[in-house]
C-alpha cells in the first residue's frame, strides 16, 4: 500500500473528516444491527420459530407416520375384538 503524500494541512484535515464520518457510519450500522438482533431474540419469537420448524417437519412426515402406525392399531383392535 502506497503512502499518500499531502501537499497541505487542508488535505489532511479533509481526509481526517472523511475517516471520522466513515467511522461514525460504521458504528451506527453496528448499533442498528445489534438492535435488530436484540429485537429478533425474544422468547416469543424463539418459541414460535421452534414450534413452526417442528410443525413443518411433522406436517411433511405425517402421512409416513400414519402409514407405519395404522397396521399396529388395526391389529390391536382386531385382537381386542377377538378377546386376545
């Protein structure tokens, strides 16, 4: 990286002002990001996310669960009627 050569104090002051503004902007972005993250981590949102992920999982696998359980349920009812 080449060093920048300044010909006057005004150029140095201008670059310092620009760097300070960039620093302030980056700090505000960090603060905003932290606030959004903090708002996103509430107990209600965590529970809703947990429940919705399991609801999606079970809604997709529900037919498979029924297909595997139904034969056992039918056999249990048949055996119960026969008195076994």
